[in-house]
């Protein structure tokens, strides 16, 4: 990604990201690029302002009857909630926040919910209870997985481009820390020999030996963006090495980098 | 302090009058975005209700920056959810919901109005304006834009970037740097 042609291509993707037209898989990679490139961050900020401004073009007068109707409905709900007391509001706020976070996985989740309903209908029609229970259990697991993936992706992209994220540069990109979350945003990883994977390692503060973390392959362009399952506030360093497929309990090759988080 | 920020603080304190003021100021924008994206006034009305209920129930979700940009993104996100639920649409990723930390950008956004943005948009060449509007209001990926307009993917990317840059420069005119 260092040659001018590739960089221009990445900056075009930054524009698409600012407009919100990138598929989710590419969005995370572009967020990584933005996180690691000052020029990309400037471009993103400028074009994001343009994209945000587009919303204004939809600002049109609303039919007065509709406007009044919407307002009455809203104020009735809001006033009722305000009168219901802070305890009830707090409970509802937690519930509403949870639902909102599922935004990116919503379509898949909706499809799975639809499948669950279909299965339940299936039970009453066919009385094939055991089979339906197995399908229900499988779909429920898928639904939970979909929700987790959606939240995880959104959180990762948010963290990677956040102005308050701390970036610890390495030759291949950066270790990005935000709050208690830690990510590898790498873009110059050499292709792996067959049967090998990249493995991350974490060194807890005060420890002398690294602990094994996740393994991952980069994509065809040598890009990998991964979240490490560790509490960033308790880490002293992050390392990366090439290991046999399946990972190792301790590094078996010279680390590609060891990056202190300080 | 920004009057909208002050209103949001009052909303956090469960002030219904402050919430009503926000509704009066921004419901046209929220309804307009929803209607433009969904094409159905009744569904747009429901999305508008959802967006304002989010403001009421989760005022902390607004973490500073331009309120109008934030509420627009919330409206667009909700409308995209509706579009996705209608059929097999590829999942696009809206930019992270973050305040922009450049004062200039917030300054631009706070000084905008619908007419000014429409004027700036209308000055873009049609081949730049069309993919930008299709992407923003249609909730489709750049690949889908290329397919629908029968345009090479690389050309779509270049036009979107050039159009957004031109738009930004036009909208920034007159804003103190």
C-alpha cells in the first residue's frame, strides 16, 4: 500500500467509506488504513463532512397535519415515560440501547428470527418436535452469533478510527488501543508458507513470558485487522510471530515485532 | 454553549419541553431523510418516531460534535435497517458514529441549510451527483451503483471521490478558516 497508485486507490476507498457505500468487510480494512495514515485521516474528515452535509438536501417542509400527528404521538409517549419515573426510564434505556447496537446485524438477525417463527409454526403443523427443537437450537445459536458479530464489527471500526485511540506503530501497521480493547491493524504482512499462520502474543504488565493469543491469516493483499481477546489495560506489550497452523503455546520463531504499549 | 447541546443536556434531565424544541427544529430533516430513502410517508413517519424516541431514551448516544450530522446519521441508519429488512441488500457500513474533531467541519455543518446544499449538489456534474445520491439515500454499495448505472467500478470510485471533494470545497466557501 505504499506505492502512489495503491495509495490513491485506498484514498478512493476512504471516500466510499465516508459516504457509507462500502461493504462491511472492506469498511474494516479502510478503517485500518485511516487509523495508520495521517493523510487518509485528513481526507476522511473532509469527505465525511461532505457526506454528512448531503442529509440537508432532504430537509423539506412536512405536511402540517402529519407534523402535528407525529408530535402528538411522540409527546404522549415521552410525557408518559417522564411521569413513570426514573427507574422505569433507566430500565427502558438499557433495553433500547441493546437493540440499537444490533443495527449492522439486523437484516441477518431478522431473517433468523423469521426462520425461528417458521420452525415454531412447523411444530404445530407436523408435530415433529425433536427435529424442530434441534433446528430451533441451531438457529438460536446462529442468531446469537450474528448479533455478536454485528456489535463486534461496529465496535472495531469505531475504535480504529477514533481520535482518542492510541496507536503504537510497527513496521507492518499499528497496534491500536482504545479503552480496554486492543487491535492489530496490519497491512504489510508477507504471504505465509503453506501450513503456517500468524499468531499474536500478549505480555501482561510485570510478566516475563508472553501468553498465546489468536492466530489469523492475512488477506491476499497482506492486510489483517484483528481484535485480541485481552484486556488492554493489563498489557505491557503485544508481539507477532509465524507459527504452525493451529498455533503454538510459546513462540517457535523469531517475533516479527514486539511492541511495548507505552 | 451551543443551544442544541444545552437542549440535549435538558433532555438528559428528562425535560419534555427541551425535547419538544428539538423535535420542532429537526423533525423535517429526519422525516425528509427517511422519506427520501424509503419512499413511503407512513414508514418514514415510523422511522421519525423511532429516531426521536432514541434521542429521548438514549441522549448519551450524542457525544458532541455536530448535532445535525449525528441526528442525520441516526435517521439514515434506521432507514437502512428498514431497507435491509425489505430484502437481500448487501450490508454497507456507515462510518463510525464519532464526532468529527475538526472545528472547520463542524462549522461548515452548523452553517448549512437545505437550499445551500441543494445548490452545491446541483452544480456537480450529473455523473458525480447521481452515484453520490444513490449511495447516500439508496443504501447500496459502490458495486451496486456500478451495476445499476452500467459504469466501470473504478470510474464510480473516482467520481464519488471527486464529487465529494468538490462539494466540500463549495460548502466551505464563506466559512472562516
